[in-house]
C-alpha cells in the first residue's frame, strides 16, 4: 500500500484555493462539458455579470439559444484563433463582442465594469 495518495494532495490544493477566494465546489467536475472543454455555467455567469449589455444583445438576438450560441462560438474561436488571442482580443458572436481578459474590462471601452470594481 502506498503512503502517498495524489487525491489527498488535490484535496489540499482545492481547500486552499477555496479558502482564498477561488470558486470551487466539491464534485463540480460533473458540470464540465467535455465537448466544449469548458464549465458552461461559469462562462455564462461571468459574461452575464461582467458584460450585461453584450448578454442582453445576445438574448435579444438568440432568445433561449443565447447561452449555447455563445458557448459554441467561444469553443470555435478558441480552436481557430487560440486561447491567448481570445483572452487578449475577445471574439464576436454575430456582431456582439465578448471579452475575457481583465485588461479589456477595465478599459475606457467598458466604464460599467470599472464603476462596479470601485
């Protein structure tokens, strides 16, 4: 029997991150979408919170399919232009710009995010 178990190490890391503000829920791996390679609920909640105007435009244009449309376009963009480009430049969902890098959210292009953080 091995004295060392990797699961114990993983648990300690997760507990530490959760204690320091990281979003962690035990057994949340069940919410991971392998096809998209994302946690869909986290992506959608983040976009809704940080970019309410963009989310409103998406729901106006796509109705109930807005979330899936955004997730599919994100996966496509990650595959086509890469993670760093998506983080730095964002991506378009049929004319609606979605940004993921914090550097963009605090810029003069999105004053609402800056006001929320003050």
